[in-house]
């Protein structure tokens, strides 16, 4: 894609704090596919430049957030550039406060009683996994839970 010309071949990504060597950026990762499936909508704040870095606060929502009733979440993105002006690193830092709530726990309690095997598949070890067919399966079970709980189904955009 056109973005690949802007990125260093060894771009690294950090989450919450820039510590250690970070993870190698992979534009075809399972999380990238998850994002594509759940159709993110991002609102960008003002970009700020500081020496060899650019940062912005982005507020994002997506269809997964809508299914678990999570409000749009602000995230600060900071990119660092190398001497060739290619992005060599990115920090993704949550700006949400502790009152940031959703219905994921409520869903998980329902799923434990009604489809514990599917819940374990979707959240191995208690953590959301984006791998394989999980985005589609998340959507299916969350729609089932919402219907079962008499919750309004999110409007399609």
C-alpha cells in the first residue's frame, strides 16, 4: 500500500509506554484484520510536532465497541522518524480514564452460562484473541447476547 513507502522496514510499536525494543509492526497482523472487520471510525485531534516525532489524539469507535456498548475511546498516537524521514516507531497510549466502561464483563458472564466453549475460544486465557475467524464469531455471539438480553442492536453505518 502507499503507506509502506513511509515506514521503515524495521518499524517498532509500543503500547502504553515506550519501553524495551517494542514489537515489529505488521500491517497484516490479526489485529489489523480485526480492525478491518469491525470498521473503525476515527476522529483526529490536532497534530503536534516535536523534533523527530509527531503525535495526535485519536478518538475511535468500531462495530465491536458498539456491540459491547463501549463509548469512543481516545488514544494518543506518537510516531518517531529516522534520518530518512521514515516512521521508525509508534507508541499507542490509551487516554481513557478509569470510568471507561462497557458491557464486556456482562457479556462474558452470560457466555459462561450459555456457551462457555465459544467464550474460551474467543478469549483464551481470559484475553481477547483476534486470530482467524474470531472477529466473525465475536460478532455472531454478541448479536445473540444482545437479542437475549433485550438490548437494542447497534445501527449499521
